[in-house]
């Protein structure tokens, strides 16, 4: 049975972040806050944990996950992006934007789109998650905390703990209250294209 790991929103306690990082390194699945609500996460290389997330969310093999990155430089190691796309991403990261990019060989094949070879990446603006990404030293796979057959994501740590706590190692709780979608921008095309409008202000990208 998992537990709620409480951290301060502006200065998350290092020992608790280290505890969370060690659990993820050991193959855990967890729920963590982002700047758009909670996400289910695991390590990028951990296929068993990824399959567990698919089972919790009842997702098919064609559903692709987003890679949560600590910084734009980390993101650039995982995907190819031209100068225009890089400047565009740099102007709004960290923030509530997901970018669709051509995946590099650093990304496991099972994570990229089977025909387009693309991957979704984002740099969340959340101090607790940023601290966790820094401590674990690699991106995490993430997907929105929405239960099967429901339209709205679970929005509090206690709700997540009550519903699926027995399937998680922990829920990282920083008292986040923001819930919404990221704005999705496809940078793999000749011209950048908004795929989904969300909390990210598209006018910041020049649209």
C-alpha cells in the first residue's frame, strides 16, 4: 500500500525527494504533481512499471506517454528540433506546454509513435517535480491521472490515495490545486502547429 509523501510547495524537503527518487529507481509507479495536475509516472526504462500504468489507466498499446524533463537541454537530447522550434520551446519552458518532436535513439522504441517516430516532451513548472527530476537524474514517463471511463482527472492526493493507493508506491503531495490540459504543439512538422489548446498561452508562441 502506497502512502502520501507530503512536501512543501516552494521548498520541498530534500530527504523526502530523495525517498521518492529511490522508490522510482527501484521500479515504482507513483502519482506526482505537475503544473497541470497530477500525473502517473515511472522511469523511462522501466517497462514493467509502464505496463502497470497502462493497467491502472486501461490504456492500449497505441497510447503514448509524455516524457517529463527537467530542462530544455535534457529535452534536446531526446528529440531533434530545429532552431525555430528550439527558440519557441525555450520561450515557454518550464510551463504547461507539451511539444511533439522527432525522437532520437536515446528514447526507447516503445515510447515513440510507431510510424512517425515522434515523442511528446514537456518541462513542467512545479518545484517538487523539478526537484524529483533533478534527484533521479533522468526524465520520467508521465500520463494524466484520469481513471478509466471518467472525464475529469483526480485532483487531490487524498483522492488518488483513496482510489488507487494500493497500486502506487507513493503520492507526492505539494498541495497543488491547478488542473487542466497542457497546450500541445507539434514541432515535428515543417511549420509549428497547435494540436490542442490548454493552460499554456498560445499567444506566447506567436499564434
